[in-house]
């Protein structure tokens, strides 16, 4: 045990009263009050004060540790959030680059579609012009063919009419010559005259029949459908 002089006892007690400063720590238990009741009370109060101070320090230390733990956890959470934000920013930048690439592809696709549309429109216009030209050529060819057919029909009709007239005239002249020869030779002309008359009637009838048939065919061919 540690023994102090009465003067030190008084100084320590006076220091507690005036400055509120007391001994602290385990040294209090090592001091002997040496029968000094006032100093014994001082030691008792100093020990109680030391216990209270230690208790408060312990609580403060625990609170500080809890705060430190909270701050550590909060720092870790903040770091996690920062990492997530950095990942989000990185993903957003990658998505931005991807969107820009897609936009460029869409613009190129749009330009290609516009170019193809223009080419298709030009091709359709060219096709329409070609179709119109073909229709005009067809109409011209049909007109020419119709004119050629009509011309051929007219020429054929003319040839048929001429041949028919030549045949009729030839037969009529031949019959007439035979009839005249028979008269000059004194031959009986009653039968020949009757035959000659019938022959002319038949020839005229056939001639008009041929001409009527040809005119009917011409009219039918010229009549619009």
C-alpha cells in the first residue's frame, strides 16, 4: 500500500474541491488513507468518480465503435452504390454507343429504302412508258393490219369481180358467136336461141349472185363488232 503525508492528503482534497480534479485509475486502490477519514472519503469518492468516468468512457467508446461500424457500413454501401453507378454509367455509355450504331444502321436502311423506292418508281414509270409504247405499237400494227386486210379484201373483190365479168362476158360472147354462126349456116336457131337466152339469164343471175355475196361479205367485214 502507498502512504501519503497528511499535507498531500489536504492538497488532493483541496484540488478536488477547487478544480474538481481527483485521482484516477487503479492507483486509488493502492493508496492507504492511514486513518484519515476525510481522505478516506476522498478516496471513496475518487474511486466512484473513476468508475463512473470509466463507465462513461466505455459507453462513449461503444458509441464511437457503433458509429464507426455504421460509418464503415455506410462507406461500404456508398462504395457499392458508387460501383453500381459506375456500372450503370458504363452500361449507359455502351447502350448509347449501341443506340448510335443502330441509328446509323437505321439511317442507312432508310436511305437504301428510299433509293430502292426511287428505283422502283423509275422502273414502274419506265414500265408504264414501255407499256404505253407497246400499246401504241399494237394499235398501229392492228391499224396497219386492218388496212392491209381491207386493201387485200378490196383487191381480192376487184379480182373476183373482174374475173366474174370476164367469164360472163366471155361466155356471152362465145354463145353469141355460136348463135350468129348457126344463123349464117342456116341451122335451126330455135333451140340455140332458147339455149342462148337461158344461158344469158343464168350468167346474169350468177353474176349478180356473186356480186351480192361479195358485197355482203365486205359489209360484214367492215361492220364494227
